[in-house]
C-alpha cells in the first residue's frame, strides 16, 4: 500500500507542467539575426532577449513595445525566447549605441 502511495506521488510530480510564460509585454531594442527572418528584442535593462517574426517589420535599432504570446511548436529562430507577436508599436526612440569594453 505504501509503495502505491509513493508511486502515485511520483507520477503526479512528473505530470506537473513547467512554469511557462503565456503572455508577453516588453519594451526594448530591435536587432536582426544574421541570415534570418527572425528579429530579436533586447529589453531595455538587457535582462531578456525575445525572438520573433513580424510583418510589417519594425525598423532595426529602434525601441518598440511588443505584445505577444509564448511560441508553441518548432521555432526557426535560434536565439532568445521565442514569442508570437500580437502587436508592436514604435516608441519613437532609437537604441543606444553598444558600449565599448
């Protein structure tokens, strides 16, 4: 009986889904991935990079605000956290040039 309880607990733990981001709203700089249709959005604090495909495409090296959902299935973008864009808006700002080390 005790073994069945342990087995049940183990099976329940395995079936728990991982924490998943379902909705995204972020502001950051748009960059392009070389040789790809994918774009990257690096948040203004530099802590997160999202990958996405948008039509129409935002201008590179501009600051935009995106709204999206987590991407499910295969992803052609190889960098960042893949998301599906629902909407994006330019902020009217340009990205700061990269700092030299």
